[in-house]
C-alpha cells in the first residue's frame, strides 16, 4: 500500500481511529449478541434440567 | 385476515426464521461492508474541500442512520406490542436497544473525530450533536427501565411507552440542520432532489448503508433468539429446540 493511502492526506489520526472505532462497534455487537444467545440457551437448559429432576 | 401475521409473530416461528436468516445476513454484511470500506477508503476520490478527512463519512453516516433506524424500529415494535398485544414486539424492542445504543455511540465518536479537523473542536453543543446525544440517553433509559420492574410485563410496557415518547427526537435529529443554525453539514444523500454528492463518492456510501443494515439484521436475529428463549423458557417447543441443538 502506498504511503499516501495510510497518511490519508494528513488526516490519518482522525480517519483511522474512526474506522477502527466503527469496526470495534461491529465486532462488539456480534460478540455480545452471540454471548447473549449462549447465556439464554444455558439458562434454558438449566431450567429444563431442574424441571426434569423435580418431576422425577 | 391477520391470522398469518399472528402465526408469523409467534415465538417458535420467530425463533426459527431468525435462526435461518442469521447466516445469510452475516455473510452478506461481511462482503458488502468489506467492499464498501475498500471503495470508501481507497477508491473514492478525496473531497475538494475536506480532502481525505471526508472518508470518515463512510463509517459515520451509516452509524448515524442505523441509530435512527434502530430507534424507530424499537418504538414501532413497542407500539405493535402495546396495541395488538403481540409479545414478540417487546422482544424485538429489547433486542434492538443495545444495537441502536452502540451505533449511536459510534456516530457520536466518529462525528467527534471528524469535527476536530473540520470545525476545530471535538464537541459543540450544536442542535444535531445534542439531539444525537439525547438519543443515546433515551436508549440507555429504555434499557435501564425494562429490568427495573419486578413484573417483566410491566417493564416491557414502561420501556415501550418511553421509546414511543422518545421517537419525537428522531425527526428533531433529522431536521435539526434545517430548523436551526448548525455546524453540522446539511443532508447530502437523503434529499428530495438529487444527492449533492458525485456518484464516485455516493456508491461506496450506499454500499456501507446496505452493509450496516444487513449487519443490523444479523445481530438482531441472534439477540432475538436469546430474547425468545429467555421469555419462553417454560414452553414445550423450547424444550424441543434446546434438545435438537
């Protein structure tokens, strides 16, 4: 990649942190959503297991 | 007449459709955002006034658009849940809130980084910036209000009411640059006439809009499945869904 691309015409310290922050928000959203679903599955499985042991 | 709608909005149906759509939305979002970023950062020409600093628009504008879109979705879903008593409306609203809040924060941070070289300051109490900050507070309020009640259904109703009341802020954000003197530039894409942007700059921006919308769809589907499981833990179909994993 050419140097002018990375320097962004002298605005690199504003452009790249903006892009990095937006990408971090995208990554956080995906990670948090997957974690939320996994936690919900775990809680549901635990509740089902408890209900099964109660009825046994 | 509305039977199909109620059937589609039933928890098992929502869970199944969301699971089926997620990989499609996610794959398409990755491709479209990747293409949009390359086009915006490397292919689009620099602006004649702002130089390369204008490239921040490719992450700032889609984030800001999504912050408004997610809030409107949350209010509409809350309204549907209150009026027609479709409980999945509350689930959609709850799943949307953290996504919208994070993109509002992204819009504020990237806007601030764009403001420094263009306006000489990271922050000004400008109508557009202030109303966007109020949007972030509204999101935080809605997220905090839902679990503040012991009875979850009361929490859902209170959050829906707050989101509906707060939706008045959406047109204020949109038209703040028209109604008041603002440091923020006027609309460049969503104008009644022609967009004030050349095509070479516009198509990467539209690509990023599409990519962010697809990403929103993917994350909403994942969160929605979690919401459905949390709300329907006692249902028989949930037992089957968990077993079949």
